[in-house]
C-alpha cells in the first residue's frame, strides 16, 4: 500500500518541513497541500500556461486537454457517470448557490418547502433560506439530538409532498457527524424530492458514490481535498444540468450572441462563464491523483481512529464537554472548556504550535442549539499523528491551569 | 513550416478545400443539418434525402477553415449513396482516425488517414469532426426511430 | 528604471526558458507569469497555507494580514480611495455580473435603458442583456465607426434620462481601441448615470485612476495582469457597495445567522462568500508588486510602439486587412487574410512556435458588424520583442504562400 | 507556554478578566451600545449616559474572551467621567497600542501597554478593539453632531 504510514504521507507535505513543530489540526477549514499539487501548479504556470478552449496553438490545446481530463478524474473519484456532469466552480459555496438559484428557485412556489438539517454550514443554509424567502416557501429544519445525530423519525415525517429539495451535509464540519446520505436520498426520492449533498468535509475522507446513491447534486471544494484554493466541483445529474439556466454570463458559455439575444452552450460549459481557474483545475487534478493513489478505506479507518484517540484523551480533562458525539463520526472534535474561552484556548495552543480553530465554524445555529458562543475544534486528516493528539490534550490541560 | 503540418494539410486537405465535393446550396432536400461551431464561427449546412434507407443527394454549403471544409467534402464523397447503417460505421471509422484517445486506426479509407495528422493538433479536432458529428447524431436518431 | 528592457523583463518569465522558441502573442487571452508570482504562490502553499479570517493560530493570522494587505496594493494600483472598495472576485466576468445583478437589476424598471458599446466582450454584454430582459429594459448600443472608434456624437445623444447604467470597455480585446472612459464618465455623470469600466485589458497596460475619473465600478482579472487564474477585482464606490445586496451566500459574509434570517457583513466581505481564492489573492499581490515596480508609462509607450511596428509590417502583406484601426489603441492587432481562414493561419503559426488567437474573441457582435466569422489576433505585452513581430509578419507571408 | 503569551495575558489581562471594572447590567442608561463580533460570537453591551459632555455611569455586560473582556474593563476604567473629546483621544491612544501598522506607542496608560502584546497575535486584534471601536464610533458621531 503506497504511502499509508502517516510519516510517509507527512513527508509529502512541505509545510511540515518549514514548520517542524506545527501540529496542524485545522483540516476542516483547509488542508495542507502535498508537494505534487504545489509542483503541479508551478509547472503549469512555468511551462504550459495558456488560456483554454478557444486556443489553437499548442500550449492552449494542451492546457485544454489537461483541463478536460481533470473532469474525468473527478468523476472517477466521486463515482459520477462521466465528465459532462462535473461543473467547475469556485468552491462548495458557489456550487450550492448555483443549485439554489438556478435549479431550485425557478421551480419553487409559495407554500413549498425546502429541507435542510440543524447542523448545516452557513453555505448550505443561507442560499436555501434566500431562495425560500424569494419564492414565499418555507425552510424546514430536520432536528438533531443533543449528541448531534439527525432525528430520522422526524425526517421521515417531514418528507411531505410540499418538499421540493433536500440539502444535507455529509459530514458536519462542527460536530463531526456523518449523516446517512444514501438512506436519506432513497427516502427523499420515494417522494420525488431532489437531493443535494454538501460534500465539503467528506470528499477528502469518505468514499463517495454519487451515481450509486443516486444523489442529484454533490458539491465540494478543492482546498479541503489537498488541492488549491478557488476551485470546487458541483456534480449534477445530467438531466438537471441540462434543464438549468446559467446565472453568470460571459465568454465561453454561449453558443450565439447578438445584441438582441444569446443562446447558451451545453453543460458543463454553460455554467463556466469567462476564464475559469485553469491552474486551479490542473492543481485539483494533482490532488485527486494524490488521494486516488491511497488506499482510501484504510486511510479513513486510521484517521477516524485518530479522532477517537483524541476524544479519549480529551475526555479525561475535567470541565471539558464535547459538542457532537455522534456514533458515526469523522475525525472532527469540537469541545468547550469551563471558564476558558475558545479564543483564549486557541491562542494558548497557537503559542505551542498547535493550530486549532475556535468560534462558530460558520454554523451559528449549532451554537444557538447548544447555547454556546463557540467551540474549540480540532480536525484531523491523513498526515496527523497520535503524538499530535497527545500534545493537544496535554496543552489543553496546561491552558486550563493557566486561565483558571 | 514543419513536416507534421505539411503532412496534415497537403496530402488531402488542401485538395478537398480547394476542390470540395458536392459544394453548393441545394433546394428540395428532405433534410438540412446545421453543423455549427460557435467557438470559431464555422458553419456548414448539409443537404440530403433518405431513399430506401440510403443517403442521397448529399451536398454542403457554408464557411469554415480548410480542415472543416475538407472534412465535410470527404464526408460527402464517402457517405453519398450509403445505407444508414454503413454510413454510421463510416462516421465511427472517421472518428477513430482523428480522436487522440482512440486506438491507432487500422486500415480505413485513404482520405481519412490524412486527418490522422489532426491528432497532433487537438485544437483543431473539432474542425475535423464538426460535420461528421452532426450527421452521425442524425443517423443514430434514425437507427433508434426505425 | 528597473527591468524596462524587454530582455530583462523576459528573463523573469520562466515560460520562455522552457520554450525558448515561443513567440507568445496571445496576451489578451492571458498573460504569462513572472517568477515572483509563481514562487509567491508556491511559498504560500509551502509555508503559510491556512484559511483566513476566523483563524487565531499564527499561520491563519499571517495569511489574513497578507490577504487584506493585497487590497491596499490593488487600491494603490488603480487609484482607489482604500481597501474597503476592493472586492475579490473570481475574475472580470464575475465582477461585471455582480454589478449587473446586485447593483443594477434592483433599480432597473421597464422602459429604462442600459448603454454598452458595439465593441463589448461577451462578459460586458450578456449580463446587461439579461438584466434588461428581466426588468423589461432596453439595451442601447453605442455605435462605432469602421475603424473601430466609438461614435461620441451618437453617445452624447443616447445619454437620456432613461439610461440607468453605462458599461464600457476601456481597451477592446479584439480591436485594440482605447476608449475615452474619463470623458465618457464625465458625460454620463452629468446625467446621473453610473458607469462601469471593463478593465480586463487595460489594468495591465494603462494607468488606471478610478477615483480621479470618478467611475462607479471597475472590473478586471488577475490572470491578464501577470497574476494567477481564478482571481479578479471589482472596484466599487463605497456608497454603491454599501447599498448592494450579496448574491452568493455562505460563510464569512454574514453577521448573524438563524434559521429564520440572516444579516450580512459590511462590504467588501459581504460579497466574498465562503473560502475565497486565498492563494490567488496572495499571487495577485505579487503580480501587482511586479507591475508597480516598473515605470508604467515607459512600458506602455514601448508596448504600444511594438504594436504599431507589428501593424506596419503586416500592412505590407497583400490581401491582409486590419480589423480595428483606432487612433488610440493598445498593442492588440486583429486582421483577416484573403482566402486563408484564421484557424488555418493560427495552426500554421503554431507550428512555427508563434502563439496567436483565432476566432471571434468572445465578441461575436464585432464579427457580425464586419461580416466576418473571426480574425487572427496578435496581442503584445511587456516581454514581447520587435523580433517576434518580425517573425509574425514573415510567417503570415509563408502561410499565405502555403494556403493559396 | 511561551513568554510573549504570558506577557500578553498575565500583566493586566487576566486581572481585568477575573475582576472586571463596572461589570453588570444597568437600567436607565441613556445609551446602550452593542459591541458584537459576529466572527467569534463575542458580545458586550456598553451602558452609559452623557452629562455636560462627559461620559457617566459607564458599565458593561456580556460574554467574550479574556482579551475582549479585559479590554472592555480597561475601557470602562479609563473613559468613565471623561469629556467626549478626551475620551476620543484615549480611544486613539488605545488603538495605537494594538495596531501592528501603527508606530510603536509612546508612553500611554500602563493598562494599555499590556495590550501591545496583542500586536504579536493579529488574530486577536479584533478582540482587543471590539468595544473600543464601538464607543469610538459613537463618540465621533457625537463630535460631528455637536
Ligand atoms: C475586454 C474584456 N472583458 C472581459 C473579459 C473577461 O475576463 P475573464 O474571462 O478573465 O473573466 C475579457 C477577457 O477575456 C476581456 O478581454
Ligand atoms: C460542511 C461545509 N459546507 C460548506 C463549506 C463551504 O466550503 P467553502 O468555504 O470551501 O466554499 C464548508 C467549509 O467551510 C463546510 O465545512
């Protein structure tokens, strides 16, 4: 199995040579980049840089081929039927917004309903809220239990004929909860309800099978999958993409343009107006190659075990309370500590070269649910180690001593 | 100019470009297909009828680069009079010649071979396949319908 | 004057070491990247990569500072009053679309008019066309003369009380025309008409002074200014940005979020939903540093002289006709050649390592105006040389011999 | 824990955090300002009145990290009883201490100096300035109005 050992994997990430002391535990915010991605980007700019699609000279033709090739790689990674269903976006947020305004809004009527869950990231909440407001529809919220698991019985009951969309996170960036998206999709589809899965956190860590699950849309970001910033993917079922109108207009997404009217190109180009983030696509291709070469189930098992280990160590600290304790969970560990504010804790940990995030993690409703202003969150991925989990726990203890 | 390019153009393409087969507008065709590449503005109309399951009266008119025009001329030369099924096979054979992903073409029409050079110029692929894709879409729909 | 000589400048662009024979004359599509930009990007990913704004640990705090610092650099480059009026977008196209849908559309009424010109790029045409269609307004087109100069008399007449927006390109990507945007802005403002200038082509080459001219909006892309792909800038006057609602929703652009409602952050963050293209911003900062260190008026003079030189050489070729011969013009040279299709010519030139673009250049209405399907376009910038212009002209002659 | 951080917290901040000046809800204040940082959820209410151009009855209530709480406590300690103009000057003096771009502070209130350490933690700047910015905005508007 190539490169499964964390030490081997870690060597591929230059950030750790530059910061040998760094325990980077903010992977849910963004991941570090392997050498292959950084070099791939640089090589593109140094040797192949050109605009695509409309170019005849060799550089441009090569760039176009590579650019389109990445669609195939992404399709293979997430189990999509083919490159035509892979839309390049600027990130998960942009992808979800596109579905809300171009797919949902035109078919949303007063009195209709859109279902999300109680644990959604703002990116998978506000776009639907705004669409509902514009159409006079209602935003339904699938409730969750105090440990952060969705209430599936309530969910089943909420699946009425009025529901026009289900948008659900695969892996909660705050709670770590992994939701049963396959089952939820099947239930929603029985009522003819289209499903979007927010894969921002899961794409890097879980096996994705969009065609197998039958989801209608799946959105994620390159930068959380060891790839560059500014690039993301929206997978959409071909018949949906076919039916959707673009919302951003410009070059390369048209067929015919006159001052009187414009006809649009076929998907996915239809949704990719102007010069896209070509280098980002190439870099994302390198990132997909990187993760595809790993034994993904084995990596997942190891990373989730690491999350469990961190939980076990932290659980021994008096006054520490986990926010999110679902049975199915990724390696995202959120907690609050009596009498120590998350920001003070994060500053303390930063001084010890431990990078964690503190705050609401763009999930204010989760904070409202638990009645807290924020949490401290440690999120682990394939280059993290048990030693880092131990340092985290030890320094949380130190911080507790210092502040209280 | 380098040899690859010479090869691409000279063997067949400039010939067909300068002396296209079946060029001109036609009235009274049963079908007119519009082969249009909005990215470059090239546009050909293909005229033909179907008689006893065969393509007849095939011709074309329009504007395009040497490659697209020659490819359309070659199309007319080879598909005129062919039964739908055979015509579809030829579409696939042509495609196999120009697609860089496709296995290297085994022996096919000599006219087609010239376009193999297009593999070296992926920016021009679409020029070679413009009319071929249009008619192959039509023929496939025929196959499904009948 | 540091690095004014083309050979010195050229050395800073790695692409030319990898392709020593390459005459890259497609700078209007995208520019090549100097070493400083490529290294700046790699250094960010290798040493500093972190998500911004919400991070307390050092990497994130540093990234945030750098990221915000680039707003100041950009503001200085284009003469904007301050960083608050600089919105990061994914490119010129995205910036123009944002103004069309968020600024214009809400104030556009049936019977109103939006003015663009006959030489607009699709990116500065379709968004306005769509806004007009949605509002029942009219798209007015300022006509141009056969040499590609705007008809200023007609323009003055078109400035009626019905006009709610003027959107005009600064430098035409197809014709090379430089429009008198300062004068046009003054005329429009006399009637209270807000003005957007499409600076996609001009930002790299002309002096920009958005506050001095008083334009309301100015949009451009990093990738045409020697910067990375996937990043662009929208400058907007503070009072406009303040009044505009966001169109993309997600993290980092909110103040308060509940399931019932959301309040938005102040500009520019309001328009920057989700994880933005952080590395792209850093890279753009390096690109702005690069151009700011040059003697811009001297570079402009040299590049425009180079364009004139190319025109003079090409003008001697029988059967060659320029498309666009404005008196005020940048170094963009479009032409058609009797009996040689632009694509065949571009393929021929590519075989000789000369990269030019052929087609409609995302300006189909210009093609319709001249009754041509496309042009061959050579566009020059600061690393181009007289020798390249000579090679271009010589090989156009060879192509003519070959094809006719 | 490293020295910088110790310095940042221990000198003044933990003191004020644990024993804040003027902490508690107040009824009957003429003004209540809401100092809220949506990025982190920290939120303080500032209560006060203006009498003869002086800030009176200044107090605060709310939730925040040690830095934001201490900074607000220091604010209350130093602005209570001050005339608007003098209070504004103190706001600027405080800002000069914490802003990394600002010139190194010349002698100011000793309480302020503790926050100079925040310069080393730009991620925490906003915590230090949260309440100060809110009241300074209010005071500036007063200046304009009167
Ligand atoms: C004049 C003009 N406007 C707008 C654009 C759009 O720029 P981008 O594709 O980078 O969004 C371009 C570039 O193609 C252009 O030349
Ligand atoms: C669950 C979830 N959804 C959506 C997003 C938005 O992703 P991005 O900011 O990359 O657009 C994030 C990341 O912050 C996330 O964690």
